[in-house]
C-alpha cells in the first residue's frame, strides 16, 4: 500500500504543526499538553514504523495538530498564527536542504538510535533524553541556513533545560516534515490542495472523537 495518501499527508502535516506549536508554548512559558508533547518527541525515534499512525501513536496523539491544520490553512474567519507560519516556512525550506545531505541524515539516524537506548531507562521527557535530542538537532539541522529563530521570553530561552526542550521539539517538527515529503507533500501542494487537507483533518477529528 502506498504511503502517499492524503490521509497520511494530513497526519504528517498535523505532526509538523503540533511540534511547532509546542515550541511556541515552551518558549513563551505557556502550558503544553503532556500527551501531545510525548507523542511529538516519540515520533523522532519511530524510525522503522509500519504506518504513519504508528509513528505518532495513533490519530488521537496529533489531535491538537489536526485542529491547527484548519486554522493555519484558512484565512477567512480565523487568522493564521503568523509566528507559527514563519516557523513552518523556514522548516520546510530546511527540510529540502537536509534531504540532500547524506552525511547529516546518517548523523540523524545514528543519534536517534542512541537516544532510543536512553529511553529504555528514562521517560521521553526526561532532561537527559531532551538533551540528547537537542544535541542531535544542534549537530544536524542547526548547521543549515537559515536557522529557525525562536521568539519567546528571553529569560526562558537562556535556560538550558528550556533550550533543550525547544531544540528537541524542532527536531520532532523536522521528523514530521521529512515524513510529510515522503507522503507526497510539497510546498505548492499546500496552496493547491489545502481544501483536501482541511477536509481530511476534519474527518480524522470526527473519527477520533467517536472513540471517546
């Protein structure tokens, strides 16, 4: 079965937006949903999953991201979050650059395999794990230009633990961006196929809610 379905693209795109929103919330000191946080971080370590759903741990795990699909792609009633949009544009640009760097992709994979061993002993949100993921981001994505410049409270951004969490979440966003492209996602497709993505996100949310 082909991975390049609209459903899979929608889930992966939701994964991007969810991780980027968590970056925002962390940087500004806002409350983060613990379930969304764990799902986004765990997606970085799902290297050999059999399905897109499995990477996130099910549709329910990207619920907040699915909600964001509509608000970020529609510009009538609710204005898209400009900061989130800026992060998204830069991230997708960096993903294209990353895809052409076999050396960085190999470093990503070996780094994530090391962190996989860490989570045998620690929770995914443990400071040691976050530091490991942040280190991978610094050695790979951060070496590309332009960098994603995160806005937030200066005192928080200078805190090592907060900075590690932000970098770990940016790595999660990049993981979803890579997945989105593997599912057939393209930047022009976001403009031409936004209605399909929105409809798919709404459908997935309706299915998800019937399970609760």
